C-alpha cells in the first residue's frame, strides 16, 4: 500500500522527486482560481441533471459500487457539476472528466465498510490508509468495467491517473484532474450533499456549512467552481436557516 509522501527539506536527505505533471499544470494555469473560458451556470444543480443516456451502460456496470457510502447520491450530483464545469472549460477533455467523476469513489465498495467512517472521515482523514485503499480499488473498478464498454487502454489509464490520488494527492496534474476534483467538492454545497456529508463528519448543518466556507471553498481550483459553490452555499444556508439554527 502506498503511504503519504512528505517533502523532505533537511540537508543531507534525498528530496522527493518532482511531480512533473503537477508542476506543468501549475505553470500553464498560474492564475488561481483558474478563470472560466465558457459560460458558468450557478443555478441550483437540480436544474441540470447529468446526461440521461450517454453513460447509462457505465452506470449499470457499477450499480453495486453506488450502494456504499451514499455513492448513489454523491456520484450523480458530482457528475452534474462535472458537466457544468466542462462547459465552463471547453478546452478540457469532457469525456475523461465525466467518466473519471462517475467512477472516482466506486472503490469505497471494495474496502472494509466498517472503517469508512471511523477512519476516512475523522482526524487527518486525507492521509488515512482507507483513503489510499479506496483510490486503488477505484482504479481496479475502472480497469474492470471500461474495456468491455469500448474504452481504449490508454483512456482507461488516464481515468486511473485521476482517480488515484484524487483525495490524497494535494495537487491536480491536469485540467481534467482539476475539474474532477472540483466536481467532487461541489456536490457538498447542495442541500442533498450537506444532508448526507454532515452526518459523515458528525456535524450539524450550520457547523458543516461553516466548514465548507472556510475550508472547502479555498480548495477549489477553478473560478467557475468557486462561483457555483458560493451560490449554492447561499441557497443552502437560507433554506436550512443555519444563521438561526446553530
């Protein structure tokens, strides 16, 4: 199993190898949050569900993987955000973003379910071993289901490059990686995401939405995601009366 990497700065110790793809992405998109090149839709996500038919065969191939950790709520909403982000960033490979988003958390179905909440959502959860395990298992799901649906080996590996590290690697390595990461975070700002995810972290809605504003918005890579998150958070706070019920 992979272990978290911590850069070594001490003299005389070998430094971690450079993350060349991440450095290239950072150089190409040096303005952060990355400005949008296309239209940004900040209306409620329920207004624009993900495409109904194009990925149906893939959805059907991973139905069992959606039944763990609320993936049957998390993944469709995240995919809807991913499609919006692709319209805002037309230079991205939309198919890659969509497929990686659909599959990114399917690995949770193949780890010890009793450890998901106890390890994956407490303490320094981004470095929890269960997080690395679910990424690796998600890659195995992708390699199992995608070839039979006509996806090329090269495309499958590009999907896996995004899935592997989407929680545990602190930086994106491509625009497609960045859009998937932002979609994975954006669903939390919708009322459905707040309802489900706040329970994972044992927080009431007001505490959780405070956390979204102070911790998650600054993690967003694209300006489109920031705009969507801000609009969603305002709507959710108003709906849930978090200014009062706290």
